[in-house]
């Protein structure tokens, strides 16, 4: 089986809408599936490609402005 055939099978499999997608509808499930598979492949190759995948490591001192107690 060629790589292209396996990609086509992946798209056809993903083109079946999930219940949430069926509820809102899709004008072109095939095109939607192609985009989802393509974006998934990009994220798989580069773990930092997806939004919100970079984890910030900060302490509470760096996130909150200290409040001075009243005199």
C-alpha cells in the first residue's frame, strides 16, 4: 500500500462526522477531514506547532504583584 493510499484511507475514515460535528453540520466533511489530518501530521512532526503547546514555567512570585500590607 502506498503512502498516498494510506493518507486517503485516513481522510475517508475521518470524514465520518463525530456526534458534535453532526450537530452543527459540515458543508464538506471530506475537505474538513483533509485539513484535520494535515494539521495533525504537522503537530506530530513538530510538537510545538500547535497553539498552547509551550508550557511556561513560572513561580507565583513572577505571576502576582505583591501587595504591601497597610501600616
